C-alpha cells in the first residue's frame, strides 16, 4: 500500500462518537469528553493558554 491506507477506520474500534455540542466525531468514549470543544464531564469549553481567541 502506498500513501495513507484507509484513514478514519482506525483498527475498526469505535472510540469516538459524535459530540452533541460541536457535531464533530470527537467525543471520546473512554474519557467521555470531546477533544474538540471539551464537552462531557465539564460544561466549560475546552481552552488552553496557548490558544488564541476562539470565535
Ligand atoms: Zn464537541
């Protein structure tokens, strides 16, 4: 195989589900937290110091 073989189907395991808040498939099942917006345990949005302003 050359290039990227079947991205998106990582070992067939379903680790991420669709986030209710941002709509992306970034809600981690194990951590029960969204990697994109931080939805899950805390109600606050995911935020880091190094991040510039999010619109
Ligand atoms: Zn989200």
